[in-house]
C-alpha cells in the first residue's frame, strides 16, 4: 500500500509511506527557505514521489490530518456539556467560547479547500482520507513507537475542535479516555506566555522553556492557575481578563501585570504549571490502564523539560515522543496511522533522515565551487576526513555538516548540524551571536550510546526519546565538569544518543573524540541562522562558510570545504 500524507498549514509538508516503511518525508520550508512556511506543499509532494520513483497516479490513498472537520460523535456532546457548564458557573465566559468556535471554523475552511481542490484536480476523490487531527497525532505516536501498547497523550493549541486527548492504544484498538476542547488549551496557554514575553507564539516556546530555569516558579503560580487548571480531573480554562484561547487578545490588566514581573519568573511559573497540569492528568490515567508506556504527540511535547517530568511520573516506565511532534509531523502521523488502521502494519522510525540527499560527486562539488573562487575542497582520497575533523575540533574550529539525507522534523540529528567541542562554557554566548540567535537553553550534546550512562542520570538503552533529542535528563557531576557548554543552569541536558547501527560515521567520530580528549559528547545545534530553516543542500552549506557562520563544512563524510583567506587551519593540518 502506497500512502501520501499531506499538511498545508503550520510547517507544510508531505510524507510517503509504503507498507511498513516510511520512504520519504520533508517540510516545504526546506525548499522555499521560509521558516514554518504555511503554504501548499507542492515541492514536498513532488520530492517524496520522485524519490520513490512514483507518480501521484500510483498512490493508493492521499491522507489529510489537518482538518477532518466537526464530528458529532466526537465533539457534539463535548461542546454541549462544556457550554452548559460555562453558562452555569461562569456565564461571562460564553462570548469567548463562541468566538473560539467561530474562529476555528473560519481558519480551517481555506486550508481544507486547498486539499479538496488538489484531490479534485488529480481525480483522487475515491482515494482521499480525512483523519481527525488528534487521531492523526495519536496514531503517529503509537504506530512509530517501539511499544505494543501505551497511554497516548496528544496536546497542542488546537485541531479539529480539540486541544488534548488521552487514549489507550493496543493491538485491539483505541480507547479514548479524555478529550478537551480548544477553549481549554494548554497550547494557547503556553503560547500566550511566549508572546507576552516578547517572542513569537507557536514558534519560540523553546526560548520560554530555557528561560524558565533562570526564574522562581512559585511566586506567579497563582496567576497561571487563574488562566487554566485541572478541576475534578478535567482541564478547564477561565476565559476573561487573564486568558483567551487565542494568540491575539490580551487585556490591558494582563499586559500590565506581566510587565511588572521578571521575565524569568513568568517563564518559570508557566513551565511549572504546564508540568503540574500534564503530570496530574497522566498520573490519573496511567494507573487505570494495563501499561506503563506513554506516547506523546502534538506541539506541546516539543517541551523537553515537560517530557522529562512525564517520564518521572509514578507508574510510567518509558516515554516515546514522536520526533516531528507538532503539526509539521502530521503528514507522517496521518500516513503511518492510515496504513496501520488499514493493514495492521506499523511503519517504524529508526531514523529521521527522510529528506533530500547530500550525496554528490567530486566533479559536481567542483562545479558548484566554480562560482565561489574563494573556497577550496579536500576529499577523502587525500586525507582521513574523520581525523581531520577531530584535529579541527581540537583547534576550536566550528564545523558544519551536510551528510546523507536531511532530517524530517525540528531537530538536527547529525545530518544537518553544526558541531563543536563541549568544554567551552562561553560557547552559548559567542556561537549564538554568530548565528544571530537569542536562546536561553544551551546547545544539545551528541553522545555515543556506550558512554550515555555515565552522562545522564536514569538513562536506559531502551529509552527511545533519547535518540531524537526530545527529552532532558539530569546530568552527572562528571559530565557537567567535562562538557559544561551543553548543561543548563538546572543541571539538565537534552541529548542525542547515537547508536553505531544508526550512524556509524558519527558514532565512531564521537568515540574518537572521547579517546582524544576524554569528553563524552560533542555539541550539536541545527545548521541554520535564527529564523531560517535548517539547510537542505550542499550549496546552502557552502553559503554558510562565505557568511562566516562556520569555519569548515563536511559534505557527505567525503569532502571538506573551507575558505583559506579566512581560515588557514586545513593548510596547517596538511603541512604537519
């Protein structure tokens, strides 16, 4: 079965799944170079089909997980009960509920029409499948996980009139245990704090997570609880002066209150409250189902600190966060979920390297350099590339890598990464300035699997979240001393654990670095500047040398490119 998944809203993209294999997946931003591009993903659809040697005529099903629409079985009683409750307890909130529902209908109509027009233009009406937004997230998380059964939690701003679902998935099916409306949205709660702190909601929430570790979470917790909280096991927002289920509306009273506070204290309280709410909900459900495994999907679970807290809940033994957890992952979630529903097959995700390939010949790279006369190239025929990289890192060179197929999702996992040594505590200041970023969380460490236990407290080889940089761990004292650049002020790090079978070159590079320096990790940050998508092609990597973003670029583990006028390291290395 050949299934094409498509999303055309936040971070548009496409994914192709064939039977139990994810063949290709990519976001449109990587082609248009517009971050989180909200557009019809024409380039992405073309790429995933061409990569597999197929055309749209070969596709058995085209699946859409952004907007299936209002479903009376799922949503009608949920909203009737919620509106009746508001009318009884908090009638002044009713206009806010009505506005949220009307806005959601208006916002989804145009995007759904784009998909319907595509289906009609290609004669795919009989092959089009619409999956409920949160079902798509939940199915994607469970199907791609290593678990046979799991408590599956989805949480985001909103999608198909829901903001949170909690279900039990097993081989016998799905049992929905809790649904919450888009009025009662933790995604909107955290996104609103993001905007109130001067960042862009639905994009910069990670900055708030990092900033939170610098503040006092206790003092402003009462304010956060006035916005949204758990009441009798249900998530309930208090729409009015302090909360709206929207990124647009903020009362003067709320703006004034936030401006009087330290930004770090606001972030800390929001982070603590988010953790408290979701750990409370998960704790209530995990004891009621015959599993200790939890799967997470939806944009809220881009919050790596939250995911650590959920792993620590009594009764939870393991957590899987589907790597493209947000709406940008919907093409994968929907396509893999539909295959599972239809055939029982479970497409797994051993790697996120699902995009454009960096592979090219020396002649092709030479031709690419012809209009960049200031750059030089060295290949693996002339020298051992891995040894050169170790020497470069020891000489404080910033290395950009463009290796194999580009990753799908928000995390660079060694295919389109910038790497550096982890023992420089000033790194976060000067490298973020070089990349024109404003960050409060340190860069992430890449650690070979055989060294992970000595670095991260509680890590186990069967933790899938550690493979994809989707969770934090407390750090050991030894790791904190050896690699201070990747340890946050709260003594946590968000690692990528590298197994040899997954990436032999990167794994062996990390072991060589450890043998050379005693350091069990290298710094990994995404290969992009602030507000730009992660690079996709070797040509984009070369531009980073010209712009002095990196000192060297390693392409496909075979070629090293640098600018001799600005950097004489390679010449000195070769002249040893």
